[in-house]
C-alpha cells in the first residue's frame, strides 16, 4: 500500500523516501547528529537537498564522521584535501565555515553542557507542530536562532538554512497534514 508523503519527498528516489520516512521531522537529541545536520544544511545552500543526500556518505568520511572536535582542529593541509575531494561539495567558503562552526559548536557545548540543551532550550524542549500545509522558509524562531549562532561566530546559518535545519532535526514538525508521518 502506498503511503501519503509530503509533496517534496520524491517518490521516485529511494534516498528521499528513506530520509523523509526515517529522519526528517523526527526529534534529534544526539549532538554529533545535530552537528552533521547543521553542517550539511550549510553545504546545501544554493543546491538541491538530493545532491547533499547523494554525497552524504562521502561527507561523513571527509569530515571524520562529523566529530565537531576533529573538524574544529582542521588545519590548512586538511582544508586543501577537502577541496580536492570530489565526493563532497568543494566550496572553499563552506568548508571554512564548517571548521569555524565546529569551534563555535564546541563553545556552545561547553557553555550549555550540550548543543542539544542549547537548541531545544529555544522551545523549552517542545516540538513546534505546524497544523497547516503552508510552505515556510523561515520563522521568528529561525530568525532568533540564526542571529544567536551568527553572534557566536557561525557562518552559513542564515534564517532559511536554520529553518531547514530545525525541520530536519524535528524541532519544527512540518510534515503535511495528510502525510503518514504527521502526528495524529
């Protein structure tokens, strides 16, 4: 039986279906996974999400499994190796941002005990469930988090990127109301 899914989840793509059904919109609390999604959303800027999904395993290898401490320690040699890695998106500004963002991520962990506590603190640990099928690119929440992350030194964390991140990690549940993943 065919399940109803959000319109963006291309039914001809197994990657999209798996991502939609198993990850997108599900509350995430693991810091390393949160870091991965934050970095991938930054790399997605200006590209399609399917491009990132297809390169995800290469990103995981290239960025040491998205260990923020490892990424924060990257020096010029590693940055050049990343620029030469055809498996990932080779954008110098995005690669440098990933390193800078890892440093800021670690500082947030130090201050709050975890990035999870910092992020979910914006909603008092509650998922924001949108009850209509409006397509949103940003919100007051993504505006606030984006501004705060920028003040902490992060790049590629504009409000649209952060809204996509919030959707991806389940802080915001934007599954369409007829989607089987929408909470009943």
